[in-house]
C-alpha cells in the first residue's frame, strides 16, 4: 500500500498493525521526519511530479487524499499511478468538490478558491472522466456531507453536494 502526500503518516499509522507492507511519499522533509516518529512505514521524500520511484505493478492499493488539486498535471499523475498499481489494484482519491453546498454559499470566499496552492479544482464528474481516460474503472464516487445527521448526510452526499469527492477506482 502506498500513501501519496502522506504528511505526518497518521493514516499509515492506522495501518501499522494490519499486516500490510506500507509505503509513504511526501515532498516535505519535515513531515517525513516527523512521520518516522509515529509509523513503521517505509517513508521517502520525493516530488511525485517527477515520477513515483517504484517498479511497475508494485502496489495493490494507493491512496491520494487531498493531493490531486496540487499537482500540475493530474492526468500525468494518474498515468504514473496506473503504472505502479497492479492489475485489479485500487486507487482511493479525495479532493475538494466545486459543487459543494459550502462553495455555493461562500462563493469566492470558499477555501478551495482562497488556497493559493490549489492548481486544479474538481466538480463531481471530473474525477470520473479523468480516471476513465487513463484506464481506471470507477467503483465508488460519493461526496460525503458533514456534519448533518447520517441519513441527511448520506442523501446530500449521494446527490453530490458534499464538501469532498471520495473516489475508489480499480486498474483494469
């Protein structure tokens, strides 16, 4: 399993006792140094836009949470991930949703617009189109809506109004 943009390794820490071989990549030497204090994961500092330093078909699962909006070419990143994921392996993505209720309510003050490091923003259908163009098959795409009670959260989330787009795709 590979976690891209693993930061302080908190997600990987949850997997330490699950019997998985885990790997993490982040561009920040500081966060990788801190992550080494909390997880047994194999961690490296790397700029993923220069390639992912693993062989073809190496991972069964790759996570990229709140990352794709920061890369110059999401298409190139997804192609590189396709290379390192084995056939039948999974990719889990999370990114901001331009169709969220909060974006509609906040307009130009919405955090997706005000974060100057965001290069790309995605609506609810754009990750599917991008993933399918690369060759993935999308298995799940939802937009979780917090902090409403669960029944309302599920309803609004499936309608596409949640703050993030959560996607699970498989490499065919």
